[in-house]
């Protein structure tokens, strides 16, 4: 879109576009999103299926607006939640102007990568597709990446192949510069100061779930969902947040609470600290644990927890 300021003698072009970040679980998609924004908008853990929803991060700079979408890791679904995650990831690929397919050397072009590549738009459909080979800091000799780069040209006609480390600010800056060259002319979709499309309530739920992922193990993390039931403003400028952590079995509830409530107390402390940092205010966080059997296979439960329309 060309904006002509005739009285001021200014000729300005704005560029904008939607950029999907896709790939297998744990390849660094959320790390990349947080890195380009220089703010944490997506939770991170080493456990698969950490990202369950499409999370938009908005970067506006230099006459360009880049709307990144961190998609759930594309994998073969085992339940209704997995199917919904796959549908959302797939729809984002189709709706984006640019697709960043993330992989890493140890998993590049394995069966799961090839499954994702089969879901990419056909070449010539007006979309740019980059291959991001992440975690290059773990590769001692850069020559070891050459077979991956050579193989890339045989599986898909990528517009760009970019070896990088999503934790390296210099690499992120170069990636942003490359993306800008591919952005189409167009208006900004969001106000310049907006960082994400998600609500405070959603971000709070995700922070709590992240602390569950970091604190407990075994089968519990994959069965957890969080719902903020109420947020109450207090006169002393304290925000009271009442949230429920759902699990699928009674045994999981016991693990999540921990001996004498130790695990739940730790989760609450970690979550409250991050929520206060995000909101820049004092927070009182009240967490309850409830059992909702087989909620990941229940369409009604999925809608109530925000995972289905």
C-alpha cells in the first residue's frame, strides 16, 4: 500500500504479512517467536505439545509489520486435542504469506519432517517458504550441516535455507531482515504497540500451565488444562486470580498437589512471580486442582477450555 502525503512531500510504503512458524515439537518454535519479539509471549518447556494454540506475536518496525504465529508442533494426533492442534496448525500454513519450517540437524527430514513438508502449499501458490535449521550452536563443525542443506533442495523448493540459533540475537536480526524482503505491500493489521492477539486471561492460563510443565513429570503435564475462573480487582491495587488446574485422573491430581501440597505451592509461587512481572502489579493467585476425566476426548470440555470453537 502506497500512502501519499502530498502536502508534506513524503512518500511512504508499508509492508505487512503473516508468518507461520511450523515444525515438529521441541525444535524451537516458541523460542524463535519470543526471540524476534524480545518479549515472552509463548511458554516454553522441553516437553512435547507445550504449545496447544496458535499464538500470534506482532513485530512492527521500519515500516513493516510482521505477524508471527507460533503453531502447535505438527505430529500424528492421539486424541481430540491432538486433532484440534493439527487442524489449527494446518490452517495457519494455508493462511500465511511466509512459512518458516523449523528443523534441526538430528531430526532433519526424518519421517515427521517429511509429513510436515507434505502439508506445505504447492510451489507457485504465492507463498514463500523458508527452511530454518535451528540449534546450530550444538553443531561443532558447520560442515556437518552441508548434507542437510543439500538434502533440502531435493524435498522442497525452499525460497531460503537459513542455518541459525534461535537464541542468538544476531541470527534473529538477520532473519528479520530477510523476512522483510519477502513481505508484500499492505496495511498494518494491528496497532503499532500491540505485541500479541491473546488476552491477559489466556496469558495467565498459559503461565500457570508452563509452571506445571516445569514442576511435575510422569504423565501429568500432557493431561493438564488451566482455566481462570475469576479475576477480581481489590482496592489495595491487588489483582486476585482464581484458577482451576484440570487433570484427567485422581492419581494425577495427587501427583500435581504433591506431598503436603508442596508441588502446588511451588507452581503457585513460580506462576505468581511471572504474572506480576507481566502485569506490573501485585497478584494474589488461588489455584485449585480438579479431575475432569478424559477431557482431551470430550468435545464439550474442549470448548469450555478454549481448545475448540
